[in-house]
């Protein structure tokens, strides 16, 4: 799985909000890193609202708790999601994240692949 991170993938003088939107269009999963800074970010909120409204992200939104924070400040829906907790250390958080993706991969491998045409 290749991450998409804006500092590395957005060339200067480009419309970065359009670049973010195009990247979200290409992704199959949406991971949101939760911290005091991210829950205050207007752009993280925009991205999360986009993911919540897209059918392809159903059961594919992964909140990652990086630092303790008031997650409802970002969205009232977040408490209903199962978090991946990195506050207790990287190794247990990483193992939990891999379990989510492995479980999802196992459940989709039994179904035939259907590509998204654009």
C-alpha cells in the first residue's frame, strides 16, 4: 500500500486542494491520524467528510489515534469507529493496523476483482 502525503506529492504553484481531491479519488482506504492538531485542522475535516460520503470507503475508514485528543471536535461520527491505538507504542499500533488490512484482504480475496473504471 502506497501512502499519499501532500508535502512530497504536490508540486509548487499547483492547486493543492485539487491534488488532495485527486489523491482521495485514487485511494481505496482512508486513514485519518488523530492528534490535537489534526482534530483542529479544517482540511483534515474536509478530507474526512469526503471519505464519510463515499460508498467505496464504507468499512475502509481507519482512525489512527496518535495522541490523545477530543475526536468529536473533528466529527461526531468518529466514536462509532474502531480506532487503531498508537498511544501505547508503535509496535502494538502497527500490528493492529496490519490485522485490519489483513482481515480486509482475506475477505475480499474470495470475491472476484472488479476494477473501477474512470
